[in-house]
C-alpha cells in the first residue's frame, strides 16, 4: 500500500511532535512511531530544559558552560543561536500546555534546577517528570489536529532515495515502513521526510534508554548515503540506579544539583580528587571517576547521598525517583542510593546544517538522531530537549520557505519486494546476535577504551554484520530483525569513529592516547562508500 503525505515524520518525541504541530499549518502530516505515540526518549527525561529565564542569568554564561563541556568541538555559532532562541521556544511549550514547576516562594517565577556543568540554576522542570509532561501536552495538541495521522506500532525500514538513469541520487521521497502488528511493509511517499527517531542506547548492554532506542534513523540515513558525524561520543549517565531488579532506572542529575554527594560504599567522598566542581562536575568527568573507583575497589556501585536534605523537600522535588526507589526498598530520604553509569545519550548522529537539513535533499533530522554541533564532545545536561525544540522550529522555517515543493511526480517508487523470502522459524539467531552486539559494545567500547578493545569489537561486529546481511534478505522483515540490523550498523559506526580518533577528548577516552591533541579538534565524518 502506498500512503502519500506532505510531511513524513519518523518519531514521536519532542522534536517530532512539535514539528508536526507547525507542519500541519502547511499540509498533511504522517507521524510514524514504533510503539505507542507517548513512547520516546523524551518521555523518560527527568531533568528538564536548560534555558536563560532568570534575570540574573545570561546567554553568555549558558553559552560558556556549553562550550566548556563540549571540550573544543562545539560549533560556537550553533551554540549561540540555540541558547538565544530558547526563551521563545520555552514560551511556545507553555502556550501548548506544558506545566513547568513554579517556585514555592513566588508563584510567578519558575523553580529552576541546577545540574552538572552549569554554573547557575537554569533548568526548567516539571518536578522529576519533565519529559512525561511535555509528551502529554504535545500529544494532546496533536490529537486535535485534523491533518495529522499517527501510525503507532510502525517502524521505518529504509529511506526511499531513487537514482536517475545516470545513477545520480534523486531527492528523498519518503520511506518504507513496517506495520509491526500486521507484518506488512508500506510505501510512505512524502515531499519532506524528517528523522526524529531519537538515540541508540540499546546498542549497549546497560542503558537508561527505553527499548525503542535502537538507532534506526542513524542507520537508515547511513545506508541511504547521508553524512554521519561524531559517533564516538557516547554519553554514559553517571547515576543509574543499581539494583538487580531495576531495569536501568535513571537517577536524575538534578539530584546532584540539589546537593546530592557521591560517595564510596565506605562513606568517603572521592569527586574532589577529580574536579573542582566535585559532585557537580560535567557528566564525562563523573562517569569516568565512578568507573575508575569501581574498578579500583572491586565494588559494583558507588553511592549518591542526599539524606542531608529535608524529607518533605525530597519527596516533593523528586516524587518519581522517591517512589521508584521505594519499590526496591530504598528510602532516599534516609538511605544513600546505589548507582553506576549506563549508556544514556549519543552526541553524534546524522550531520545537519543550521536548519536541520542533511546531506540528502528533502531529508531533515532533529533531536538526538542528529548532530548539530551543539554538544561537541560532551553534552551539557538538559541541553538536549532544548536542541530538539529549537531545531524542530528551524526545520519548519526552512521548509516553509519552499513549500509547496512538488517532488518528481513521474518517479516510480517500487513497492517493497519480499519475493523469495520466508517466515523465519529460527528467532534464536536474532536474539543471540542482539545480545552479543550489546555485550561486545559494553565490554570493549564503553567509558574507557583502548586500541586492542576497539579492534576486537570491530572484528566481532564485522562477522555479525555478515551473518545478519545473509539472514536479512532471506526472511521476511520483522521489528526484531530490523532493529538488530540497525544496532549492528550503529555499533560499527561508533567503533569506526572511535578508532579514527587517536586522542582522548570529552566522552571518548582511549588509554593508548590519554591526551587531547590539537590535530583532532575536528568532527569525525563518515559516509557510506
């Protein structure tokens, strides 16, 4: 079946939904989302959105904090316009119904939090359920729009980018999309295709990301020939709840922002030996410090202690964290929280310009799937939702200038060819390779890397890729098979990028090259041959 639309948006997080609201003023919109429309990385964001709202704050301070955290790889022009465009985008969210937490002492002011790497309070939040509140408001807004169709339980398989008689690439004309429940692949033909598919945390064994975060947009863009940038910079969140029954539950950075102190199991502190900001140091510093202390002590975790704060304050400020920890027998008001690092955010992705345009015509990307230049070698806390909301607006502005653009209507798009394939009766192949990829990445391409570890990872991934390629074209495509193909592609991109960077910078630390080197003060770019 062929479905025609003006805008095809892959993903239903803050980037995809906010863009859909605006694009609907121009034409028809189709949103493709892997599970329910509320399931996204945005939905799990606890901290908030960093923005200069307080009169005592300044754009210059926020810009400076971002540049310092990015370890020399931020695009300063991008940092400047994202920070300066934040206030109107925040107001837009408020107008759409997002309820940010207000100050208890002044109901006319927002309660601004502070997180690692920030020198002042500038994080707007909805207690510790910010992402959930944003998803609620945006989904309610989208539901009221007549020309927006949401395709739940659908997953993008490949972008549609035909070639002319001379072999030259034609504009992106949409995507092949799998209807997961009915096991059918449909052709979505669109004038504009926008990747808002989020991150790739499931490439790693331990992650704070939901199961949907398998790097689909990055993998599809790479296969289509788009430029990919800075895949070596994987941010490991330093404070993930450590408990045998907990599935990688995030303990927000805001806990440290409100005075939480990192300690060893014996109660002694250690961050003062790693950074002058101690427990409020940037994430890459904290994650490496915890990793180092765990390896030195042989313990499986360290502690995050905020028991010195008032009980009522903690329950009111962190209701989600309080109740979730209580489920596992941990009262954060009287007990320190056992924590360990987990894969959290990818600072690289599909390379885009200042308006979200990729290297392929009529293909755009925004949100975590993209690499804009904001984060550099390490993302400053709570800058990700900000990036998504600013860039979705910029994508809209760019498209609005040329709309309505008429694509090559005479280009025939062939339906997905499943001839010669059969239904797989050997799902253990998918399960085994999925597990092996994630363990390989965790063991060899984690917080601390080496040339030998990266070489081992690349050999294993190459072998698995060959197996998957053979398996993929012989059997009918399923969601699990599509995701396995994508995480393997993303894993290979991460390893190739890490091997190319012969230094240590930001989130990339190689023990064979422990110093930062000026000749590597540049982006790592890749494009499929």
